[in-house]
C-alpha cells in the first residue's frame, strides 16, 4: 500500500470519529453502553461509505 492510501484511510477514520462524537453530543446521549453502541454504528457507517467509494474508484482504473 502506498502512503497516499494510508493518508486516505486515516482521513476516513478521523472523519468517522469526529462525526460520531458530534452526533452523540448533538443528541445528548448518555450512558456508557448507549454511547458506545451509537459511536460504533455511526462510525462504521461513516467509514464504510468513503472506503467503498475509494475502492470502486480504484478498481475502475
């Protein structure tokens, strides 16, 4: 894997963390297990979308 791909993965990961934490804070979700569940699900969705798009674009070349 190239450095470019690692940077793309890091940006996707960082974006998923920031979006997940923002949504938890926005809806004022409380409780360790509920916060953990929401962050996990939203983080997974947010990271899957750009990674899928990047993979499809890479395979088209």
